[in-house]
């Protein structure tokens, strides 16, 4: 695996986590 593949994986995971965070954030605020 070279640097470009690693960067792609990092961006993919970051984007996925960001989307999940946006979906779950309102629910966490609502529970509190």
C-alpha cells in the first residue's frame, strides 16, 4: 500500500465518521 492508497482510506474513514456524527449528534443532544 502506497501513500495515495493510505490517504484515500483515511479520507474515506473520516468522511464516514463525519456523516455518522452528523446523524447521531441531534439524538445525543435530544437525550440530554
